[in-house]
């Protein structure tokens, strides 16, 4: 049985994506796929705001996996990075929904 | 008599063979039946079976068609996302080249290694599932790629560990804990928060771990900037990032056992924990850091009995600890009890007959109860059991029938008059219906519980007056009391509250609420109240007095620390309903004490 909290989180994301009518397993599969797409789109949107020099620095930080350093770096270099990410993710959701509506 | 041979009847024959005419004549609305249903009874069983099979096949085809449609949506969506991922990969290479190749390789490689739940967690960290209102953060999503237990960002490490240990569902243990940690750290909205468990913790984290999320931050209101006394310390911010340790409940073990386990972890050299610089020196974590092997038992004992933790109830019962519960530190440095059973903030009172720790109640005086002299009061018939509820172990209350008088030539009181020839044992915390009068111009009223315990000696119940030995109340003690009463800040404006207690607005007093669970200061100016608090806490160092903040809006707890009255952060609403209420009221702090809460005058 899926723990209630996770079930609800999954349901909330599925609603965002417009796939709530699908069986839970399929919802999860799509959410997982969408997560990768969203993460790449979000990261790309942030990276595009950086100069080439800073991109290299960001790349090193990312590969090190030091989340605190990544956050500190982004807070400093792109103070608005959270809104940028939000917009990128929202754009991917919109694309996905438009595709479904076809 | 010979029985007829048994006929081997099949179930379908029971249903179909020889149909009852009344039944088959019922009009069953079936849309466009493939095989017309006749109402005659000429059909053979075989014909009926074929007809029904036809209907079933039709129904199945409709269902299968729906399933096929769903599958199509799924397959198409899946295909779309695969294509979209490829597009992004190409775009990444085109626009960034080798400079950022490592980033996306890192994402791709690590994302595939995540579990289903962690991948869902990535989505949440990116703001999915909260209507686009939650914080969306790439670093938060990257948390899943690193060694989570070593990451301190967003307070996730401690949150994660706390939840991971509290989850009991095995398979999803890690993921569920991670999901919660991310949800709260990402600053979820009300709607989302209401969906998940652990609201209490979530609120706490929103308040303390996510200061940049202004929408969700609850700012501490200003506390009086007036420092009426050098021993009254202005409030300071003591929000800390607690160490990610916890003590799990064990069968047959109590709070003290668990608190001691926390102490052990704090002092474990392998953990390299240090007391946060801004930690409240009066906080549990500070006390545990300070404690050594010799003092820890006493420190643990004092923490466990502190009513602020809610381990003990005023009625003498203790809160039951479930085996899924655990203790950990909150951002205020205080020990908190949490777990599956207490996630919603509800405390479970232990059944009456369940064992309780034989800890004296925190409200109990330090001197043994039996040594408290009770003037001409018979010993209660009901034995007092430990832990003693506050009302039973407070300093003895001289009943209203015994007005306390001071002679004109203060400072030494001479008599305690009792108009009643016989005095019954006082009910716990029964407030006199009317305050005793001061019997001369210079005779201040000293409430009964303010008199030092030794000043009241047992007296024969048959006498009306009691001559207190003069040495039982020193001149200095009385002199300390007189000024504050002789010089009120203004002519008293009296409020009579719902308990019938007369409360002067302009004169500070200490009051107790119903059941004497809390103490309050009320009346007078902030300076007068602060001085009153200091005076009271000096005499009762283990107590906590709640007062109003500078704006008179929120409730501030005051403690005595090293001889100084120290205010703490405003008291916050507790539990699920408290939190929900705070959402609607826009304020998570408890309101300043109000006269209708006071049942008893203490000082």
C-alpha cells in the first residue's frame, strides 16, 4: 500500500500535470519522467543566466554534489533563480498539457 | 418412503432454467441489446446463455475500450516526455557545449539512480504539486543527488533523519522521510500542507528553517523594549539549527531515559557537536551540553518535569509515549516529542492506572510537601500520589475565612484572624470570593501564598485567632512587600472576571488560571509588571510567568535565569488545530493573558 502522504503528493503532482485520471502506477511513471525533464529545463534556464566563466564554476559545484555551495552560488549570482526555475517548470507543465489536449 | 434421485443442478441452470414468469416479465432497461431479449419462456438454457454471453462481451468491449484509451494517453504522454528530454539534451549541447556538459551528465546519471519516491521528491522540490506557489529550487532538487545525511541545507539533514526514524512502513521509509523533509523545507502552501502529515513539524520548519520565504515566515512580535530592571533581560533570538539527533522511545522507558540518550549523543566525540552560539542558555540543549556525567541525572530530571514540555499534566498524569515516538531538538533548542501518534500535535494522557514516572511535579515546591506547615488544616483524606498536580502541592492557601492582618506598626505581622471556629481543608486553588481587607491604613494585604511557609504554624482548630510568632516574617520581607502595594500606579480600575475575581487594571498582580496550570502577570505598567515578575520569580525560581508583550498582543513567557527575569520568544499555538487557527487568524502566537483566564490571585 502506498503511504498516504506519498499518495497525496503523487496525486497533487498528477493533478498539476493533468494525469490524475490514470492509474497510480502510470501516474508515477509519468511524474518520474517529467521530473527529469523539469529538472533539466530548470537547470538549463538557470545556466543560461550565467556567464561562461560562471557556468564552469556552476558545473564544478554541481558535479561535486555540494548542495549548500550550489545554493550559495546561485543566491549570489542569480538572486532570482527560484523564480526562473519556477517559470521554467511552469513552461514544461504548459507544454505537457498542450500536448495532451491535442 | 423412497426419496427421488438427486438431480445434479448447475448454478446457471438455477438462474436460467425454467424462468419464473413474473421475473422475466420485469422490464430491464438495457440500451440497444445486441441480442433482443424476449419475454417468452420458449428459449432453451443454451439460448439464454448465449444471449447473456453476448451482453457480457459487449460490456467487456466497452471497458476494454476505456482501458485502451487510458493506455493511449499514458503511452502518448510517455512518448512525449521521452522526446522532450531528447530536445532538451540537444539544446543543452547546442547552447552550452562542454562548459556545462558535466552538469547535465551529472543530472542524467544520478536521476536514473533515484528511487521512484526520490524522483517524485525532485518534482516537489521543483514546485510541482503545490499549484505553482511553492518554492521551486534547483539546489533543493539536487539534494537527492548528494549524500543527504551530510547536507545541512534547508535544515534537511535533521528533518530527514527525524522522519526517517519515525517512519515505520519499511519499504518507503527513506523516501517518505525525504518527501516530508523536502515538502516542508520547500515551503509548501496551506493546501498542500493540510494534505500531509506532520503539520506541527512543518509549521516549525516554515518558521525557522526557511526565513527567506516571507510568505510563510512568522515573525516574532516585538517585546517590550523597556528594561525596568537591570535584572530583566531583553529578548534575543535563539533560533538555532538543531543537531540531527533523536532518542527513540523504548518499551518501559520514560522521558528521562530518552533525554539522557540525547545527552549521550550530544557528547559523543564522533558527532563533533557544539552548542550553537546563539542558543538560549536556558534551553534544553544548552543544559544538556553543560551537563556532565555527575550532573546529568539531575538535569534530565528537571527537564522531564518541566511543564513546558508537556510531559506531565496538571492533573498528575503524564503523557503517554508511544513506541513510535521520539525526542529531538527543535529550533528553539527545546526538546520536542514527536512521532506517528503525536504528529498532529495531540497529546495522549496516560490512563489513570498506567505507571508514571515518580517525578515531582515541576510546580511543586522544592521542599517536601509534608514539611509544609498547614495552619489548622486537617490533612486531606485522599492520599496525594506522585507526581503531584500543581494544585495539591502549591504553598498552602489560607482559606478565605482567615483574613490575614498586619498590625498598624508594620513590618511585623502579629495575628492571623480566623472568624471560623473550625476550618476545613482548603480545596486546591480555591480563590477567596473577595480579597481580604487590609485592616489598617498601613497594613498591606499579603496574599496567603506569599507568606513564607514557616510563618504559618498549625493552630488549634477551635480558636478564632492565630498569633504568628514575630520572627516568622522578617521586617525586611514585609518592607519589600509594602511599597508595591502602597504605591499603585493609579487609582485601581477593577475588572470583575467570569470567576468573580476582582482584577485591578492598574496594579500588577500574579494570577493563576483555572486548574493553576499557568501563571500570569497582569495590570500596571510594563515596568511594574516586569518588577512584579522578577520579584515573584526570585521567590519561585522554577516557575514561568506569562505576560503581555509591549503591544499587549502576544503572550511572553518569563523565566528566572541566574537571578534575572528573562523573556522568551512569544508562546505559539500548538498542535494541528492551533496551527490551523493560526493560519486563519494570521498569527501563530498566543494572545496576551486576559482577565477571564485568571481564577486565582497569587501575588
